[in-house]
């Protein structure tokens, strides 16, 4: 796999892209959605669908929509987040408040229960660790910066979640098919994995 900066003349029909960091190329040479990013480009295999730049831009928009939805989630409103999720039977969700949920019905119940733990909050920032987008699947790995009144607390507390989110196109729209979030954002001692 070789790493290059996308030139403005590169035809999207030739690439599978993975965002890996800040670009060194002049930003004006890239589309507005891709400015400031380097893409890792690989030659697609003969049986692999090819990603077009419109799909990458659509994916970026869905991630932005989800980030805004998390601000609402921190206020106790899960409705905008629900709109980003797949409603198919294989959708899964793992959050810090309980076991994994599988299937749309369980995922909705889990989201509503989780959102009820938050109020008067918002999203404060997102540290992108990795993003990979192909024609069939995409994922983001992030640390989400949030703040909210949690549970019965009266004060707004800062939160940080380590999150992996997986998306796929469904009827021409990127949908989240899996999200796993936990509060582990620092090194933990070995004993931390022992359940008491």
C-alpha cells in the first residue's frame, strides 16, 4: 500500500480511500470536503467495487450529522441519533450502560435508556484516530468529547468516550450498523479487566 496526496485530476473511479492525517498538498487543489486530508490510495481488486468521491463526501456529511446528533443526545434526546442508524436486524450497539443490543428494536430501547442518563449537555469535540471508507463499508475510530449532567448529578461533567462506529450504504445512504463506546481513554492497569 502506498500513501499519496490526492491530486485534483485523480479520477475517483480508480481509488479506495483511507484518511490518515493532515495533507501536505495545497488545500485549494482538493475538493472542499477533502481539504486538509491525505488519502491512502490502493488499487482495487478485480472484484471490489470502487469508491467515488461523492460517496466519500456523503460519508463525511453523515459523520457530521452524527456528531451534531450526539450534542442532542447529551441533552437527553436520542431522536437525531436514531436517524443515522440502520434499522435492519443486524444493527448492533454497545454503550457504557449495559450489554450489547442487536436488532433495531433493542438498539432503540438501548439508545433511549442511555439518553435518559444525560441532560443539559452537548458535544465538545471529536478526536479522529482513524477513518476508512470503501464502497461497501466504512468505519471511524474516535475519542468523543462530551459534557452533560449525568444521572442525578446537578453539575455538568466532562465525558470522553472511546468509540468505534461502522457504516454501510443502504439504499444509497450511509447508515451506522455498529457503534461501540466505552469510557477507557487512558492506559489501565492489568487488573482493570477483572470483573468483581
